[in-house]
C-alpha cells in the first residue's frame, strides 16, 4: 500500500471514528437527559410546557430519536403507549392528544397528520435499522391510512391536510406548512415508489413559494388556500412565523439541502445577532416577540444557516420538551442522522 493510500485510509477511519464518537456522545448525554425529563415509565412523552399533555407529535419525534440513538427498547415502549392510548382502529391513524388531567383523557379523536407522519417515518427507519418487518409493515399501513384520509387534490396541488376533520371547507382549505415533513415523504417514496409521496414533496415546495407574507416574505404557522390556489395567513390563528413554522426550514433543509427556498428564513434571522433573535414575528404587523429564541429554535436557525458547529447534543438544564426535541433533531439532521 502506498504512503498516500495508507494516509487516506487512516484519515477516513479517523473521520468515521469522530462521527460515531459524536453520535455516542449524543446518546449518552442528550438522549439520556431527554428520556429522564420527558419519558414516563409507561412510554408516554410529556409536553412540560403544556401541563404535561402528550401528543402524537411527541411520540413520533421521540421514536425518531430512539432510532437515531439505536435504542430499540425505548422505541418499543413509545410505540406501544401510542398504540394503547391513541390508536384508532376505524381509520388506522392516531388521535392527536392525550390529557392526563381530563376525563376522558382523549377528548378529541381527530388525528394530526404530522404526528402520524413522524411515527410512520420512525417505523420505516426502525424496520431498516433493526431488520424487523413488524415495523416496516406498520409503517406501510400508517402511510396508506394517511393517503386515504389526509391527502387530497386541491387547486392543482397534492395537499396533506392537518387532520381528518376541520380543515377542508370546500371553498378553501387550511394547511399547516410545518406538517410538510419532506424527509419523511422522500423516505416513503424511496420505499414504496408511490407517486403520491413525490407529488406531495413537489406540491409542498411549490406551495411554500406562495406562502411569502409580509416584509420578510415568511410563511405563517397556519395558511388558508383558496380554490384558485391563492394563499393568505389563516384567519383562525395569529399571523405569526412562530413555533410551528420554525420547523419548515428544518424539514426543507433536511430533504433539500441548499434549497433557494431557505433564503427568506436566512434573511430574516440575519437581521438579529444569534443570541438575541426574537422567538417569533407577526409577519403582517412586524411585531416581534419580546423574548429570544430557545435553544431548540436556535438549533434550527443554526442548521438553516450552515452553522452546525453551534448545535450541541447537550441539553440546557431547564429546557422544555419542545425546545429539547428541536435541538436534538437539528443535531441529528446536521450530522445526517
């Protein structure tokens, strides 16, 4: 072996070792802390900033993190709790919210398509990672239910509705663009080759280009789309680029690195120093939050602005469920988790 080839091999092995050392660090520190704070013994993830309710979003996010951290035991616990507490056999989807403080615990049986998508994505990854067809088949079943109950053709687009009920008003539909989980749709298409997933990816990016509101051309958390394809901030919610919409550049950059559609987010965040970036902005009035981004929101900012070195797998001591989740997801996205 030549000296150059020997040096190249040593360098490659060093890079591989460095990556997996970082991954082990993420599991030993961030993931362990995450589980100790938010995972209940029965497998329920609690939203600590929202009276310890649980939802399919939390179960799905955490199932993804379990796969990334090669933690099958925790994955099974998370999945089993969701199946026991939230699964709807009639439609093959999950009720979106569980409130331990109310009776019944599941008062609203509507689904949330982002939570179901996250769970289906995690199950698909789990089937590959642990070579277990149970997970793969469950993912395929959940994907099929999403297509049947949440995907529609509207105004020339393939649209993922936020839930089975309440978002299709015929004359217009309401969408949440943070539910456009592009890397999941890509994974589903790569697995099944069903055109619907490719269409959702293409329609989602096309729709985002029309969700350019206000001075900074940003999407709002919720958007109303008319039958002619025009879009405006949803009438039933604040006109903010906020805690939902902040996930858009994470999913977009994860699936489409370097997409020009990341530009509005970058331009908006460049307006403020990193550590004093407002948590949200009302895109129509220009009013900004009086408080700054949490560590999880900052991690998405760093991911979007190619500042991956600033994203830590170590959680801040008192950070809540949502911020901690976004921080760990951004770390894994930036390391191609």
